[in-house]
């Protein structure tokens, strides 16, 4: 039973798909990666997860977005690789926004107009949900697979780093009464330094659990996420290899 359960892991399914896409046998993949065939067999069965080095090599073999998925599993920051996927989502808005002076994040699309007299910031709302509960509301969404739902506008004065602003959804009530479930969080992804984020609301990502939002507290050498709702216990995010800071929540809106 245990082996059957682990075989359904997402990374194992991705590797099986990669074998199909590349039309390789397990022995052929092992030869390309410089590992043993039994190692690849354990990956495919979900019995042993690849090392970070093997994930990087898998990412180099795969085509986007699968390659980005493998790189993320290795712990790489892939946020700067997303330019192309967001370009088309915003370029269709150019006609309607022609007369509005905007700053558009360079991570997501090219700038529509000059920034010298910009009055607003175009913030892409991603189809990503940060969880405010003990467990994620749904399966984790890899950054390699996200899309832009719509473009939101924000005053330039609200955005210290205009080109790094994104919007994401919030599910769960761990941030009540401060932030209501269903709110949209505006995140400054340029702010990732843990010391700077001490006692500020942050979004932290886990490669399996997804995005978690809470106030970051640095206490006695440990980094804890403290929910506004006292019913939710703190979450230890000290292990930087598992928990990566995604950005600071500057403000939010409820719909």
C-alpha cells in the first residue's frame, strides 16, 4: 500500500511524462543524467525523490513549463524566467490602456510607456492562492504554470518597487480579523530579506505546500509565521531550503 501511495506523487508523474515526451527508456534517461537505472526506477515509482542536482538535470532535458517545474523542485528561483508567459496576457490590453501612463513590471511584460510621468502601476493578478489555514486549500500550483487572471491598477505612491508588484488570492481565515478570506494580496516580490521582514506580513512558499501568508517573527534564532487568528499555531519556516520568502504583503482588498 505504501508504494502505491507514493507512486502518485506529482514529481514521479512528471518524470514518467518526461520519459514519454523524450521517447526514452528508464535506462536511456539514466544514461543521460549519469545515474543508475535502478535510481530512475525508484523515481518513476515514487519511492525516492531526485536530488537537487538531478532535478536541475531533469529541468535541462525538459521543455517549458516542465523544465521550470524541475528547477523549482531543486530550489532554484525561477521568477525571472516567467517574462514570456506574461507578455501575451498584458499586450492585449495595450489599446485600452494607451492613454494611461503606466508602469508594468518587467518580470511579466515589457513596459507600455515611459516611467518618467507614470501615475499608476499595472499589477498582474496571478491564478495563485496563498493559504491561510493549517493545510493548503488545494494542490500546490507551481510558478511555472501560473497565468494572469486580470490586470489591476494601483497608485504609484503605494508601490515602492513598481516593477516587482503582483497580486495573489488568499484562502482560509487564519488572518482574521486583519485580512478576510477571499481577499487579494498585493505582494512586493523585491522584498525577500528575512531580517527586513521581521514583524511584517509576508508570503512564504514551500515547494510542496504552496504559499503561506502570515506575520514573520524572528524569535530566538527561529523564523515563525504568526497568524492573526489566535486559533492557528505558529509555523516554523526557519529552514530556508524548504521555505522561501516570496515577498512582503503591502496591502490587500476584499471583493
